[in-house]
């Protein structure tokens, strides 16, 4: 049978959005037109693709299985039909969205923006906060570059291990913990604040202390590193965080840095991007610029 390949684009939007209205808005067509496309897709595949569950649409088993492949085919078609021109940074005009952890953005955002503006003055950057849960922003093209403590779990995401950072403690200058050697017992006995966008009061540090027979008192969680550092400056709370990427913020607040009295592995720093951008010259330049900026901060450990 003859198949209209435009249906692949419609199918990709339907699977990504999970609704006829959302797919229609994404492709700038009317909802009735998208509904007709869904009907043609159902006829061509012999599958319902999306079924109504209450007020929402749920993808079928086959739709879930084909989602990644359909998206890849659509992206390959776009790349195949797009003219590839030599990258001219002096004339490049583009907006990139970079989603980094707030401590990373604070430590490296200035350097990245300065480097980008110096080489490509027509490029603009959007630095956005990390979400509190997993999102498909990289797959949907809403984020160009993201940070992560681990490699991606999705096969269509690429990554680069930039380096590692070690954990350290931050306390106010006259904190009792700063007097004398920091042992696991003294560390556990202090009052702590965690950094968690989801408000978690426990992390891998608690597991390490439990293994040693200690339990720490976590009396608060903060949504950002900046908030946690402010709390450490104004109270007796102890915050444990990556040393290199928070150095400038700690110094600015006049906090004292102490070693972590636990044998924990260093924290890896990965950059993530979608494979659709892997060979895009402008994106390659952005990644390389970001990597140099991050490596410069990690090298100061």
C-alpha cells in the first residue's frame, strides 16, 4: 500500500504529546485534522495507537514499542532534507537551552556565557533549573544540554563524563564542628540540612553513616544549594555538597570548609544531549565550550 510519510510526523507528535489536541498544537494544525490523521494511522497500522482512559489518552503496547523508532525516523528525515552549511560563529544566531544543577550554573554559568558571547555574539543562552523529576525535555528538543550525576538510561541520549567532584562540609566559621578533628561520630551528632528539589531528608550519606553504626539528625531540606549554604551561614546546620562547584559560593558567604569523614566515591559530572544534536556543528561547538568551562572549575580541586 502507498503510505503518506507525513503520517510519521503526525504519529511522532501523537506519541510524544499523548493527545490529539497536544499533537495538533505542536504541528500547528487543527484538532479535527489531527484526529483524521490518527484515523489514517490506525487504519495503516491496524492498531488503536491511543485509547481513551477516563479524560486522558493512553498509548497502546505497540505504540509504546514503536515510539523511539518513530521519533528517530522523523529526526533522520529532517536531517536528511536539511542543507548542511559550514559553521560561522560570527554570524550564528541561535538560542540554546542549558539545564544545569543550580550549583553548577552558579559556578560555571558566568564562564559559559562569556565564552559563548565572545565567540558567537549572536547566540543566546537560557539557563534553566533542573526539574524535580525525570522529564522528556531532551527528547522533545526543549533542552539542548543537561547536567547529571550519572549516564542516561535512555538509549537515544548521548553523554560525556566531564570529571569528578568530591564531597565536603560547609559550616559557619565559628561552628563547633570546626574546632578539632572531624570524626564520623562528631559529624553525625551535628544538625544537618540536605539539598533536595523533592524535599528528601535522607541520601546516600545516611546509608554510609548507618553502615558505621551512626545516625545523623537531618532537621531540614533546602530546594537549592544557595538556600542550603545560606542556612549553614545563619544557623548551626551542616551542609554536605560537592566541593569544587560550590567553592565560590562558600567563599562569598564566608563559610568554613571541612573534610567529609566518610569514605565515599567522588561525584561524577556528566553532560547529556539528545542524539539528534550529536553531529550538529553548532551543538558540537556548544558542548565543547561547556566542557572546557566545567573542566576549568573541576581542575581547581
